[in-house]
C-alpha cells in the first residue's frame, strides 16, 4: 500500500470500506464482541499472508494459501456470551482491565523496534528507478573525470588552452 495514494474521503473508498466492514464484522453496526472477532480475523489473515509471501511458513502446512488459511482459522472461535476471550481454546481467561499491562506509550512512540519494522515508506518498485539514477550519477562522475584527464593528458594544447576548456 502506498500511503500517499490513499484518499480516505473518496466516495469509492468509503463504499469499499463499508462493504468490507459488513463482511468482516457481520453487520453495519457491530457489537464490541463482533468488532473484536473481526479484528482478530483481519489480523490473522494479514499476518498469515505476510508469512506466506515471505516464505516463513512451515512446509508441512502445504503450499496452498487458501487451504492454510482454512486450517489456521479453525483455531479461532468467538467466546461464549459472558465469557472473556481466552488464549487457550476452551478455557476461560481471567477478566482484565483494558489498561492492564500497558506502559503508557506504544513501542513506536518509545522508539523501540517493532515486529514489522515500522511503516514501509519506500515501496519496492521505486527501488529500480533509484538504482538507475544512482548508476547514471556514478557514470556521469566517471565521464567528467575521464574528460578532464584526457584534456590534461593531451600534448597538443597549451596550459592556457586547457584551463579555458575546463572553465
């Protein structure tokens, strides 16, 4: 995703966001539990897609991303009504305040390294033109040095003529 191309107020973007939210959360106005389950599913799919694209998934899971997603998604299920979400399937987690364990700032605000390395500000397709311009810059510097050395190496020009050519 290129952040500079994203227009959050665009009508098409707003319609697409609303349609995606209906699919993800199950309704136009999701409950807190539906919202949490939708974000968990969204996180799972994005994390799984990143692992698959980077080739970091174990080979025993297979090569088909759709099949892998279906296998992994079976481990997700919303908690029963009145039961807190649990990290272990089938066990109730102790109730916890939303602020428990928080230090007041997120890892990025503290300048700590994050798992994703922060937001990517330089997309990969932009690397080729940058490398091309860098190569052309080095080539032009090489040509300038070559021309200057050729001018000074020549015996058919006087010192004043060489100075005029370089000026």
